[in-house]
C-alpha cells in the first residue's frame, strides 16, 4: 500500500491489516484489507494525491472480482495499469510540462544529475542545457512506452518502468515518490511467477522472516515517534 500511515486509525487498523496480509496472505485477509483501504480513501477524498485514485481503482477491481478466479483480476488489473500509464502520460501534454523552464521533469533530472559521481557530473554539466531541454520529452516517451511494453513484452516493460521509477523514488526532494511506489508494486501482476519464485527463495532463508519483522517493527516505532512530534 503506497498511501501514508498517519492517523491513529492508520496505525491501529490499516497497518495491522497490511502486516497480516504480508505474513498470512489469505483471500479473506486481502479482501478485508482492501475494503478498509477503500473506506479510508473515501473518507480522505478529495484530499488525496492523483496516484491514490489509481490505487483505489485497482483495489476496487480486486474487491469486485474477489469471488471470481484470480486470472480475472490479474487480466483486468493488467489492462487497467497499462491504460493508466497512457492516461498519466497524456495529461502531461501541456504547455507547462513541455516547457523545460516550468516542467517538473527538469527539476527531477537536475536532482538526478547532482546525484551522479563527480566524474559523470563533469561530463553531464557540459551538456546540461541540452539535457534539461530534452527532459520533458524524454519523460513523456518513457511513460507512453511503459504501458504498451508491459502488455506486449512484460520483461522490457518492467525493466524500463523500474529504471524510471527507482531513479525518481531515490531523489532527495520530490513529490512523485508515491506515484513511483504505486506503479512499482503493480509490476508483480505482469511477472507473477518470477515474483513468486523470489518470495519462495527469500522465505527459504531461515532468518528472513525474523529480520523482516524486526525491520518493520523498528520502522513502525520510528514513524510513530516522528509523527507524535
């Protein structure tokens, strides 16, 4: 779930359900968690980010198709994800986004260049203006390409999407990390057997579950402390 854990209701209801479905992913537990998330989304609306509508759409699809076969949900969610990528790219076709002087793409690319090793920074700085001018168009090309690639060639689509979103998510100052996380978690729909194999391999490690649980516990306590001021 890419949405934030902020209120008491989140800590005492949504977070336990997230952990329950992480360690005991039964159909009923998943259904309950998604219904609760949808209820929370309705309570938050309209004070939500655009990508949260994307998450709610996928969850609503899961709930509506929960009584049917898993393949029905997977097929619908794949089509939904590919379509929403195209929509996200389409809504960037504005003068503000396409103009590198006002585009958020330019800001994010500038942050990415600063994060490069010094040797690469020196190379990039010599072509900085060209890179900045091209940043909006490059972002559009990537976002328009990911959706169709996920359908036609899932491996290429996941590779391109992960490369794009991980760069965005690791930037220190940005407002698109939630969108990137929201997209990445859906890539398992396109490569379910690979994800299942990776999870089985991780579960075969004797200490994995304990380490994971400890990390989650530390993160929860830390977040709770920060939000409590």
